C-alpha cells in the first residue's frame, strides 16, 4: 500500500467536518479471537491515515467466493472503524452457491451433514478484513478496497474460505522448508459494447481482427484501452509487467511480476475485477471466459509460473545442476503435477466452457505431458539456464479459475510428488502425440477424478472436496440439461 503522501489528494480532501477514524484495538471480534498480528495492526493504522488524508467516504470489504468472484459490502467512512475491530457479517449461503447464484445445499432443512451445523438457516459468517490488502480505487470516487478472510461467529476459520485453504497449504509447504513463488499470465477478451443490457443480451463488437500476435500497430489501435488498464492497475499498486496483443480477435494478455503465492493470488483476483470494472465504465466489456462465442481462432488461458525457494537459504530449489533440466526436487514436484492433473483440473479449469480450450495444435494443452520450453505441453520447464530463474509453467489453467484454489491444487500435487519421489518421465517434443494421456474432456470427467483422488481429500479435507464437487456437479447438470443452439440447428428440422 502506498503511503498517503504518495497518492494524489482525492477531490475535496478530508473536508472540515470529517473526523479522523478512531483506533481499532478495543476488544472487538478481531482482538478477541487473535486474528491479527502486529503487521495487520500497523497496516490498519496506515489505512486510517490514508483515509483521513484523502477523505475517503467508502471502503469495499470483499472476499473471494468459491468461484473466485468478489463479493462483499461497501461501508461508509463512519462504519469502517467498527468493521476493522469486529468484521462484518454476510450470509453463509454465499459459500454454497453455483455460478448461477443458486444455493446448492438445503440450508433450511435438516439432514445434510455438510451444512446442518454451521450453515443451517443461511446464518451469518464474519468477514474479517486484512488491512495489508488495502488500496484506494483509482476509478471510483473517494473509495477504498480491501480483502477479507471468512470466519465463523465463534472465531474459527471457515472451512470453505478459499483464501484460507491456500494459506493452509502454504503453511504445510513451509513446514517442509519451502516457500512458493508465483508468476501470473492472464489472457482475456475485451469487446466494445454496442447496446443491450448487461448479461447474455449484451451486444458487443470486436476490438481487433486477430491473427497478428504481438503486432505493435494492432496494440496501438487500442491504446486508449491500454492506457486505462495501465493507469487503473498500477494505481492499485498491482505489479503489472506487460500488456500484450494476443493471437485471437479482441484478445489481450496481462503479466504480473512474480510474488509470494498468497500475494500473487490476491493480485490475480483484484486484476480480474479491476479489468472488468474499468472496461465497463468506459464502454468496453471484458471477459475471462476461456472460449466466448465467436472465439474460434484462440481461447484464453492462465499460465501459472511456479518455483520453490528454501526457507533456510533462500536458494532456488528448482535450479538444475550443470547439464540437467531440473533439480531432483523440481522433477519430483513436476511429477506430482502430472500425477494429479486430472483431479487438479477441477481447480485449474472449473467451468464447463474451459474444457473447450483443450485442443490439439492450439498452444493450449490437451495431454498430460511436460516439455522443455515447449508451449504445447501441459507443463513447460522455463528458465532452465539456472541463476534462480528455473520454474514450471502450468498451461492447463483457464483465466476464470479461483486463484487461491488453482495455486492450492499445485501445492497439493507438487508436495505429493516430492513426498513419494515421483518420476515425471522424459520430456516430450510432440506434446499432442495421441499416445500421451489426455486431459479431462469435460468438467464431469474432472469431478470424477477429483472424487477418486485420495491425496486431495487428505490435504484439503473430505468435506472440502464434497462441498466443491457438489457445487460443480450442480453446475454441470444444468449445462447437460440445457438445449444448445447447436442442438437446435442440428436436429430441429432434420428429425
């Protein structure tokens, strides 16, 4: 978070009638349950100073639901101090919904062991703010933004809080002596809106013609949009590295500096929300859907770069010895990613649409293979020259994936590979070889694989797996029941 004097003063400033925010140490929910350390208290003090300096009127308290979508409440200035002390409440049913917003579990009847206790009656959860994530929104008038962790009213972490699930896996990894560094590459589509209401009826037109990867003049034609994204994302203190023109029509890519895993997940979550909000306010529509209608030439992916460092020495753990591709630890971690690729697909590719991206010869993987700097492989070894740059790039993810669950799935898989000393086999030069094992062809297949994988159940908890697969199976069942345009065209007049 930038200091107050590093930001321009908001229009109007604090104003003569605004009073400084009171301190937060006063026996509220946060202090009573010991949910903050000194770092959080220091960040809360800095947050109050920034709010006073810039005269912020509102703060958005947000959390990531199971789909990686931000939900929460916007609080007035007067309510912020109390929320920092005691959090804010939200219905527990928010953690039980599929992508349509329908609550999948029966919260108003007894009998379901997963929800009959803490989630019965759609009772409250407590959103506990993390003041280290506080930012000032560049595009919203006198408004701040921070992320929250989800707790039950007795102070215990909510088992289905995806940010908490990632933190737990990072703690397990730290206990083995490692820290995880993540680099994010997110592809997405941006269209110019031409009419209609938000939703499926929204009318759009493409911004670029496609087929001209990294064409400078093509990117220059949308320079107004590039400038809006740059100013908005850097204004949020997000570590933006590049804005790139991708291969498909209306397709762009953002890359972020590599960070520690939790911060990288926060960054990815905020980047997606920021891009969509900035675009909507300026006559564009951005989508992180992997394969929107009309995107016949190229789908969008989320390439997740990952590497381990020793907590003792700080050394890059994946760096190979001379003449090698990866260290033994790196090879075992890689083998874990391959071993659990089918189960992990629920986390890397959680939507029905994402599986339509797995196509041969498409720069997206369709096989469970690895290669050395091979962008058709599911996992690419990059930076194998050493010097701390050696990393694994999982190319199977879709940009709509929940960042916390995507990264957590990599830790679960990689740690199992290290624990069992798994061997990834030889790298491929033909990543689309028909003899190689295929990635799941549908969300339903991936869900079956996750249900059958004991490693994920042990690492995350069987209740977590049941929770997630139940929600995603409800989503998949609605998809199977839907009569598509293709079916109507194919059969209506023929049979």
